[in-house]
C-alpha cells in the first residue's frame, strides 16, 4: 500500500477528529434526565467514624439519594476487587484487608470515600455532600513507607500489625551471597524513589445506567481494559457478565492509572438503580489528586559486587514498596518486573527482597513502567556510582559488562531470559548521536557561562507483552468496506493508525475507508486491554492472524467465482488473480460475493469475517540507550535538559512517527519525576501537593528537542517481530537524567541526589 505500509511514518488518523473537537470523552456522555453524583471524602488520613448523619443532606434541594456504607451493604453488592494469593515472609498468607466501596468504621487516607450524594445537578450534589455530618475520632497516621515498618508505627489495618502486606523473594540468595564474599569491590547505596501521580489530561469519570426492564447495567468510563473490567464489575454486582456492558470512548491519558475499578464506578451503578436514572460522576482536578491511585514510592537499599577488573559479580536489592491504604487489583504486578534490575549486564547472581507496605495514603498501582523505571533507575545509578568509586568511565564500565548478541538467548541472574538485543551497539550509536567525544568541550564552554554541564547514560531493558492473549476482528460488510474491532484500548497511543496500517497493508485497503472500533464489550468479542507495552505485539499479531484468515477465505470465494482451483489463486495489493484466467476480483468484490450464499461454495459459511486471538508464549524485551545532558545554573541550582539522544530497539518498527512520539512522551514523564514531580504529605497525612500550583508538571521549556533513532533487532517471539515501546522512554529517562545531574555536580563531591532534583535540592547539595 506504499505510503500506508508497515514501517511508514503515517500520521495518526485519530488526530483530525480530535483536534477539531470531535472527540467523545466521558464528560461528553449525556442521557436524558441524567443525575449527578458527588463523593464526600475523608478530611483525615486516619480516623474512626463514630457516626454519620445524612438527614439534612437528604432534604437539601435537588438531592435524590445519599448512599453510605450501610446502603451499599443493603444492596447486596460486594467489595472492590483486590489481589489474593501472595505470601508474607516465612510463607504465611499475605495480609489482604477488605477493600470497601465506602468507608465503614474507619477512613484510611485523605480522600477516602465516605458517602455518595446524587442530585439533579452537580452543584446541588456538592451542596448536599457539605450537609452530611460525620463525627470522626482522629487517629495517628503514617505516610512514609520507611516509617510504616518501624516498631510502634500506626497500623493502617488492625489485622496487619507490621503494615507489610506481602513479601517477594526473587533470585538466588546463596549464589548472590557467595558472589559478594569473593568480590574485590562492593558499592552500596540507599535510594528513595519519590511518589508521583498520573495527572492524566482527562480526569476520571463514570456514567452508570441500570435498565430495570432487562436487569442490565451499562457503564461508561475511560478505562484501559473493557472486558477485564466487566468481569470484575460483574463479580462485584453478583450478576452474569452478559448483564453488564462496559464501554469507553476517547481517553485523555491513563498510563495505567485508569485500569482498575475505582469506588465511584460501582457507586454510579447503585445510584442509577436507586434513582431510576443515569448517574454521572466526574472528578475535579484536586479530587483527582486526592482519589486517583498514585505510583512509585519505594525505598531501596542496593549493593553491587565487582571483581578487580570491574566485572559485575552480584547484585543485592532490598526494597520497601508502598501500596497505600488498600491493595488494588493487579497492583502486585510490579514485582513481576523486578527482573529489570538485571539490566543489560551479565551479572550472574542477583537477589531481590521486596516488601509491600501499607501506608495512610492513596492506593498505589501500575503507572507507566510499573516497576520497570524504578528497577532501571536502581541498576543504572549503581553502575554510575561504581564507575565513580572505581574511577572508570561510566560508558567503559558498562561496556565491560554488557551481554553480547552471541550469548542470546541469555538467562539473566533475575528471572528474565532475553531472546535478542545489541546492547553495546545501542550505546555506541547513542554516544555517536550525542557527540560524546565533544562533551568536555561543551562542558568547558558552559562553565564560562556560569553553568555546570553534566552527562548521563542509561542502557535499560524491560519486559513487554507479558504472556496473555488478545483478540481482533476484521469484518467486511455487503458493500465491501471493512470494520476493525480491537480488544486493545487506546489512551492516545495511536492504535487506530497502527492497526489500520497492518490490515490495510495486508489486504490492500484504503485506510480512510476502514472503520475502527474499540472499548465496547457489546461490540468487541474478546479483549484483554492495554497495558505493559503489549498492544503492537498482542493486538497487532491478532490482526495479522485475522487478515491471513480473510485472505484464505477470499481465495476460496475467488476460486469459486473464477472457476479455478484454490491453489491457483494469488492475492496481492487487494486483488485476487489466477494465471489460468484473465479475470481478477478485488477484495471488495469478494466481500460482496461472500454475503450472497448463491455465489460461494455450498459448504461455506457466508460473510467475509475473521476473528483471531493471539496468545503470546513469552515476553519480549525492548531496550535502548539514553544519553542526557543537563546544564545547572551555579547561582540558583536550576537544571535544564539541553541535549537528549536515544537509540531504541523496539523490534520491527510499525510506524516510526508513533514510536518517536511514545518515546518522547515517556521521556517527559521520566524527566518530570527526576526533576519536578513529587507527591508530598505533611506530618498529619494531609496532601500538600493537591493542585498544579504545588505539583510541578513538566512543561515544554523543561525539555529540549530529542534525537531519537532506532536500532531494530526484530524478535522471533511474535509474528510481527515487534517489541513494546510505550514504557521505554520512561524507563530510560529516570536514570539518565539523574545520572546527568550528579555528573554535573561531581566537582562538588556530590555522589547522589534524590528525586526530584529541584533547584533547591541541587543548590543545597552544592553548598555542602
């Protein structure tokens, strides 16, 4: 298809509609007579609820219903889904408290849901919520993951006295201890990985509609996984999945945050059932800070063992990872990404000890990278710390320890087995792209301007497309046009463009005449959704399989019409032909024949429709090298990213424009955490960064033009040869930016700086 073929930089088909205001987001969903809901949230990080009086609220103008925990219990519906099956240290069952939709006896973070008010307008619902009288007995709270595990710390849940939900021990401890025993050098460091929030452009929201006629529930919400969401919600509502429809339209960002069922979704469902009307809840921006799941928030003690020549012998990591007040569904998935600690290196022995810790804070869940950026940050910072301590160039130390392509497949010291990759080549290409040899010249020039210039490397790897399944369907209508149905759900990644490219390239279709459908469980037959950099691999492979089924059936129909044997029919560029006849048939003509039983073989089912479910047998491993240069003002400590170069290996590049966009977006989020973003609670547990006046989001001026090039090493683990890309930029940026800042401050004796590396933190480091 030429300009629309795989590998071409096709602009996004979604963009004209979206930039012209044609998007359909959750707040665009409107039903006749729709009511509005507002959540009353806890003002305390930890308190006992002594009593709730809703009588005045119920009498307020426009109020239709006030729902409390007692009302939820009376409905017969269940708790929010959590994540069972893990263990504590010693093998005892994990601590897994119930996750109530509305607080029953205690509130456990500032923002915890206490009551839900439904009214004719959102303003009336807000007025009603303010009239609810709650008598709280305030209790001690703990928001620091390090403090939460200390003896005598306030308990988040009475049944969990040490605040540790579960412990994961990964790797070979005995081999790792033996490696440290024979090491010539041991480098140690403690890292505090700050808490951040997704801050999606579109806040969360939900519209619920209960149809009393057929007992069916319809949910509109911006989510990443429509079918899995339906499964979880049906279990909560205790009804068959067939009685639940979940649909999502356009989504203004998610990054993992919008994946699970939050409290407000089942609340609008119950509210609709009680009032007989559709009910909408929309989060405000400040409410999003108080109620969205947050991310990261780890404390890690790491040790790297090296021999006399700088070869890595072993890595020991002990991590306290915050999970917040409750354990959200699929939250423990971050431990599955601990293998990222192995990096691109031959380190033979690695052991990780990870404790999941309750705190009086928002629940924590997967956010762009989901454990990968944290692990990549730890290993890449440790490499730089080791290079400084051993007085070896950081690039040279990496070079001594890279896994070579000839060693593939390579079983790392921590769970992962890499199938392919050119890690040293990535670095060589990145250093050339970044003009690494000219850095000292640029550093001297910067110093003459009163600036400190630093350079930082990272060469990270991650797992993508975890073994699972994804569905796709290609459906031709009687007129010969096609509709694509995808189980993956886009939140801005460009799925419509990618999947149209794949199908149109294979079938010779004009993508402008192909319709794309996603995110509706009534339309899409099967789906696992989006997450973990899986869509190109999973949904892309499913569409590739579906197109082959279309071609195979089309050949049978064309053979019947052309009166030749099926094996004599060829297909190319949308046309079926045979050397035994001078006739041809377009795929549109074949689709029209397929809809007419009289024009197809007698034993054939009518319709040119193909579904496919692709099952990934193993992960794939995207990887890449980032080189960042940061300039610091010596008087103010203000950092500025002035140069950023990336070589990425995402396997087969389906669309370079989309790949570059994903990498750029990931870098922005990684750099944002490294330099600006920080969720901060005060001593009482109050969130003091609950607006964009206090929570510093990266802006255009915080970044620079980025040089991004590919070194594709296609994987053989899926039909397309693709590797994930969605999280790659964030994984590489976190350590690259901090490594650059520390490198700039090296002349002051600074060996490390915690994130975010704000001007004040940098200035104080220089003064010391």
